[in-house]
């Protein structure tokens, strides 16, 4: 039931049918009010300077845009950096240092899936999860970093930073709840817009492939994977940040009689300890002329 609702909402936001377009139209008054309140919120904030190079990477819409691999590509060019994110979907709250400059300090249930990706992919970076980004920044400064990246923090208008936004294509360009946009690109706010194919391109490496693979993934808008997929026995989509159980994955392997589960890195970090046969669709980003 939860998965069906999530996928219905994703369709409503990004590729609405006639019925969903009607709902969107009826919700326009609420959408205008929401967007106005977001503008008032933006105008009321004064950016605080933390004396560090701070870069936020995100998008204006609800759902995935590929920001995690873009952050990784940008952070690889920094020698003494930190990644700070909310840690959506984790079984914890408050501030946690997921990784210092040397080792991972907690498991994925504490960090959340995206933070654990950073911990694995950026061996020399500090990774911190905190709902309060300012507390995360102060902690990173205490740990001696010279720069840091905020994952999806465009809306944190009270932090002085460089904002990078990934352009996302959608057939519904309205603000919540009539459309997918959490905020607008405010005219007085300096932002760098990154577009796939112009500023970056995706690279996919298939690791540990087998003859019969079942795709299992819990990312937003999973159809985004289609262009990178090899032949698979089945496609099994779960809601974004879904916490897998070993039993449900074993059931897929058994039903499909497949040799392995094909997963993204976001899924991999959550299920690697189950000791199931895994193939990895490892997606990375290459920067172009930046």
C-alpha cells in the first residue's frame, strides 16, 4: 500500500495523467499560498558566515535528482572536507559523526543510506548527519575541515554558501501541493544551475554481474535507471529509503530463480551484511568543463 501511494505521488508530480492534472489544478490556490509563504521565509533570513567554503548541492523539486553522485564528484577535488546532510530515513535523530577522516563510526541504521554512501565513496572526508545543519557545520569546524558540502540545503537561507541546483525535468512545474516544487529560484539568490549533459554526465559500471539478475531498488523515481540497465529477470521497486528485510529479498531470489540481486549503491549499503548474492549498478558522475 505504501509503495503504491509513493509511486502514485511520483507520477502526479512528474508525469501526471488527466485525473492527476485535474487534482493539481484544484490545488492551485494552496500552491500559490505555499509558494508565497516560502518567499516570505526566504526574505526573512539573514545568511550567517561560518568562515568556511560551503557548497550546497540539491534541487528544487521533491524526489531524486542525482545529487549524491554529484556531491561525491565535487568533494573528490577537496583535500580536507566534510559532507553534512539531514540523514533522511535513518533510525536515529540528532547529530552523529558517521565517519571521521579515518574510519566509519556507526552503521547504516544510524547514518541513513545516503550518508553511508558518502562514507564509503569519500574515504578522506568527514561525514556528519544532523537535522540542524548549523550544528553540523560547527562540529565539522571543530574537526578541522577547511571546506564542506551540504546535501540538499538550498532552503537553508540563513547559511552563507554557494548554491548548486540540478535542473530536473518535470511536466508539472507548480509548487506543492499542486506540483513538485518545494521552492522557486528566487531572483535575488545567486545559484549555479547544473544540467546533465552540459555540466556533468553519468557513468555506470556493472560489478559482479550474473546471468540472471533481479533488480531491487529503493530510490525515488526508479524508472531513471532504465537507460543503464542490463537484461534483468524482474524489476522490484520499493519506496525511497525503504528498509529491506533479508526475508523479502530472499523471496525475490526464490521467486525469480535468479543468481543475484542487482542493486544501486544506495541499496547496497543497507543490505550488504545480509550475505546475499549481489550485483552492483555503480553510478558515478563525471564533471564536464567545471
